[in-house]
């Protein structure tokens, strides 16, 4: 009973979190669907998953090419991953409406594209020059292909200043770097986590069973912040002292049930929920902050810095960090006061989604029991009261702390 409630609730929360990723509300697929001349371009944005990335961006310009122009690109027979690189060169990380394009300072500017932001582009290959040429023409030239000077602005398809601009350009931007063959991304989380620097963390995930929650999150997107082997070693004495549920929560705290590209992390500041989050009382969140290219993760107890990227290919991102993230919920023993839980309406739908997604795993059973929170439905709240699961865990945590403290003294 308690286990299934916990599962339903955690899955419901995952569902809510995944919904909240499209904050801006623009939908490039829908925008382009109104224009049959761009159906091929639109199709490739979808199958390369670039559409998701575009929808998540706050400020963006999409340079669409029509079906005729796309056919020459398709004729090259590029792999999907290479196609993604080429098309990501057509997405600028800045807003360029028609007016701004025709008023480029000093007649020329260089803009970073999503190809640059993914980190796939070597050097500055992910930049595109925009030139306001004579006769009102605006030219687009990839940084690594200066000879392409005949690709021009055709028309504006949609302008939503300063969120999204969709324009038509006359031809595909050709970049030797973007078109270079790329290996298909490895989407096997198990093998990815065993790559350089993450092995110790992976071992903890498997020994605790927390790996199951990570694996079941892959489909909806997942970001893993993997403390490097040194960080895990340095943390070992503290880790040993945790109870099994605390270990699980600590490990789940290093996963986010949403894919976050490096570009997204660098352009976002704010709270991030984790796989350990269970509503208002077990927030298990941390703050993402960036300065320049550095991204830090701040809990109330520790600040870690991202020091490497193991993989950044939707739907999986894995970054190495220099410290184990210590949640306040475990390391300060802070238990927030009970808040009344207003019942949201979407209970039935959430349950249906939870059912569809699935199965109860060992680590779900081990994870801390549910607490009352804003996110819970009537049914769930009733279940909790019946099982009393929510009341017990904080008490257990506090008692464990008191106990360790006594032993320590
Ligand atoms: C965007 O629009 C398409 C077509 O209308 C739809 O299938 C898709 O679910 C939408 N995506 C999001 C994130 O709303
Ligand atoms: C669609 O493409 C055709 C052929 O390139 C062109 O004649 C037509 O004007 C385009 N339609 C729109 C709405 O851009
Ligand atoms: C741009 O996005 C913000 C929220 O991110 C929204 O408040 C604003 O209305 C949007 N602008 C337009 C023109 O849609
Ligand atoms: C994923 O990788 C692990 C370890 O390398 C391997 O045992 C497993 O079979 C792989 N799974 C799939 C679906 O390829
Ligand atoms: C772990 O607990 C033991 C005894 O409970 C205590 O002596 C030790 O200092 C603790 N270690 C850490 C790193 O908290
Ligand atoms: C969960 O999956 C296992 C095997 O993968 C299966 O035996 C079990 O019946 C499933 N449980 C539920 C509740 O679906």
C-alpha cells in the first residue's frame, strides 16, 4: 500500500515536472505546421529532437529552409546525428527579427548557434556571420565556410519579440564541421554511467538500488550530476553513516527527471527539483547558478561545480561535479512545518499516467515515504493518512541524527 502510493506519487511528480519544461509555450512544430513549404525541415527538427530544445529556449531564432532546399541536404545521406548538427547550425541563440537583421551593427555580426551551444562544434564552427549587404539583402555565412555568401534572408515566418523568431533563408547553411560524420549517441545509461570518472558513483547507485529510478527516468529525459571518483572517496565516511533510505535519497538527489543540456544549464538560474523530490516537505532541490561558462549547484550545505560532460545528448545528460551534493534534508535534519495541502484537480489523470509508466522497483520501496504536499491528490492524501508513512520518515531521520550524535558523544 505504502509502496504503491509512494510510486504513484513520485511518478505523478515526475509527470508534473516534465510538463513544466516547456515554460515559454512556443512550439516550433506547431508554428511550422502551418507552412507546408517547411514540412521537411519541420519533420527533421522533430526526429532529431531539436524541436524540444528549441521549445525550451527563451530567446531563439530558427532559420528554416523550404522543402526544395532541404532535398539537397537529404541527398547527402547524413546520419540522423550529423543531420542534427547541421540543423542546429540553423538555430541561433539570440533573437533576430526582420528589423534587427536589417539593422546589424556595422553591417555585420557573428552569432552563436545551437551547434555551438551543444559543445559538438569544434572551435568556433558553431558561429554564423550575419551580413547586412547592399540592396537590403541579409546574408548568412557559417564561420567555417566563408565561401558560402549566397544564402540570404527570404522572409519572416513568425516574430514573437524577444522570445522566438522564425525566418526563412534561401538555402541550407553548409558547414564542413557540422557535416562531418558523428557517431550515433550512446543512450544506454548503464554503460554511460560507467564511463570515466563516474564509476564510484555508479557503484553506489547499483549497491543501493537507486539505479532503478534513474533507468526508469530515461524515457522522459534525465540529467545526472555524477560526483567524480575523488569526490565520492572523500565523502565515503559520511556516506557510511547514512541509513539505507538516506543513502537512496542522497543518490536520487543527483538526478533530475528532465534533460538539461549544457546550454540550458548555462542559461538558467534557479531551483531544480530532483529524483528525490517528493512535494513540498521533501523538496530535495538545489539552486543552479552560472557565471560565464561555469555552472554551480548550490545546496544549503555545499556548492559543487560542474567539471565535465560525460554525455549531453537528449534525452540523457551526465555531468561530473567536484563534490557530492549534500541535501539539507539529510545533513541539517531540517524538517519543515506541516502545510495544509490544497488538492489539485488532475488526480485521475496523474494516476493513469503513473499506471502507464509502470512498475514498482526496489529502490522505490526503499525511498522515503510520502509526505503531504501541494502536489498530492485527494486519493493520495487519504492513502497517506491511512498508512501514516508521511509522518514517520522525518521522525526516523531526526532520531537517527540524535542517535549518531549520542554515540559520537
Ligand atoms: C507541439 O505541437 C505538436 C503539433 O501540434 C504536438 O504534437 C506536440 O505535442 C506539441 N509539443 C508540445 C511540447 O506541446
Ligand atoms: C512554397 O514554395 C513554392 C515553390 O518554392 C513557392 O512558389 C511558394 O510561393 C511557396 N509558398 C509560400 C507560402 O511561401
Ligand atoms: C515571451 O515570453 C514571456 C515569458 O517567458 C512572456 O511573458 C511574453 O509574453 C512572451 N512574449 C511574446 C511576444 O509572446
Ligand atoms: C547497456 O549497457 C550495459 C553495460 O554496458 C549492458 O550490460 C546492457 O546490455 C546494455 N543494454 C542495452 C539495452 O544495450
Ligand atoms: C560517523 O559516525 C561515527 C559514529 O556514529 C562518528 O564517530 C563519525 O564521526 C561519523 N563520521 C562522519 C564523517 O560523520
Ligand atoms: C513488475 O515487473 C516484473 C518483471 O519485470 C513483473 O514480474 C511484475 O509483475 C511487475 N509488477 C507490476 C506491479 O507490474
